């Protein structure tokens, strides 16, 4: 209904793969999929977070999120852009509600997908869009390749998006946000086995679940200290205990992103 087919399809495949790996790794079935409020968080606005962009189809149906890092450049997930073309995508800024008509709508003149990308569970999940129209909104800073210390376990990170508010639920009409702790690499590896590629990913969430990104949040920001440090990528279900959300580890890709942002 909001053009989430691609995101939902992607996550279904990923979830099955992750479940299989995890089951094998732990020798036990994964926890039952209990629907939880995604972002056990709160509603917010694009006034509070002006760099949060809706990525939509040509009819302005949102299917992913993105982050404005310069007036004409948006960072999102590669898996959001698979099968898309410059004519199939729009970026909408300054629009808190999915059913709004306000804000700025831009066409996309170029889609850069990380050439190494194959599947979110293999890492490399980053893309940069070049906008045809400048966005008159405050941009986000993003991490540099030397900022590797930002992902210390327990650090508070902020997630944002219009995605579903439960695992099989519907999207949120209003932008939502929550905070989640960064999870250690060793803990995330015990959740996801070899699907967790430490160099390319970082996990965030509570051990008990309950707060997470979900379908439709992909491509959107994970902020640490207000700086873009991750991109919503994948997870086993949403907000499940023992299965944190997985985000693109942006420090690994910041030079690649900068090359796109300055081109
Ligand atoms: N792949 C999803 C999307 O395309 C995002 C899933 C995030 N899942 C999670 N449990 N954190 O919107």
C-alpha cells in the first residue's frame, strides 16, 4: 500500500536466511515472532530531524528512508535501490506525514549503488542519490573513516523512520524515533552467525527486544551523537529478543560516500 513490496520482499528473504543460520549456530529454534511496537519510541517531525528524507516511488508512496548529507545528496541503503531507476524514484524532504503533500519533492538524477553490494546479509549496503532539486533543509554530518570508536557497545543511538510499527503491521503515518544501545560485535555474531559481517555492519537494540527499526525503515539513519553513523539494513523479524537490528557500519564506507557526495 505504501510501495513497500521491495523492502518487505527483501526482509522476508533475509529473515529466512538469518533464521536458518541462527538455528544451526545455536542448535535451537529461534524465538517465536511476537509482534512488538517497532520503535517502542515516539512520534517526531521533520522539523526536529530535517535531514530525514522519505524515499518514494514516482507516485510519492514511501518505501525507504534516507539522510540528506548535502543539498543534493542523500545516503540510503543499496537494497532500497535494487531494481530502481532515476525515473522510478523521488526523494521527499520536510514531510512529517506519509499522507502529507507539503515539503520538497525532488527527482533523482543519479543513483550510485555500492558496486560491491550483492545482498544486505553480505554487507556493503550503501547507496547515494543525487537530487535534481536542492533540498532547503539542514543536512546531517556523517562519520569519517577514522571514527571507528563511535560503535562502542552500550552507546546510545537514535533510529528514525516511517516503517511498520510491528513485525507484520502497517507503516506509521507520522515519522517515529527511538533510541537503542549499540550491541557488541561478539553478541551480534552470536545472534546472526556468519550473516553478521563485522567490518560492514553494526547492531543496535535491547537484549529483550521491543524497540527496533522494521520494514520501511530501511535506508534511514542511525545517529550517534547526532551524527549519521549507520543505515537501517536488516534484521530477523523486528524487535525480537536476541535479534537486534543490523545497520550499515558507515565508517567503513565514508570515503566511498564522500567520493559520491563531492562528485
Ligand atoms: N530491510 C528492512 C527494510 O527494507 C529493514 C529491516 C530492519 N529490521 C530490523 N529488525 N531492524 O525496510
